[in-house]
């Protein structure tokens, strides 16, 4: 696996959640730098070193509501 993709959303209570697509990996953090560190740690814990992806791609999703 060359790359793993995470869907990143702002958590309702603050901070961020990140869920991998196609693999059962989930983490959360209060800030983006903390999220980056948590993602690296989660990926290293989930995969054996020879099977670990080389890249972690973040796909940010944000809901926005505007008045009509």
C-alpha cells in the first residue's frame, strides 16, 4: 500500500476526527498538529513496517449552512 486516505471532520465538541477509508483506523485530536501526530501513530500501530503506507492523505470535509 502506497497511500492511506483519511476522512477528516471537525468534531461537534471541538477538535478533529479522522477515519481511514477502506481500513479500520480511527483517531481524534484537539488541533491539526496533534492530529498529524496521532495519525502517524495510528498508522504505525495498525500496519506492520513492511506493509505500512508511505503517504497519509487527508481529505477534509466541512459542513456549512447559509441562510437562503
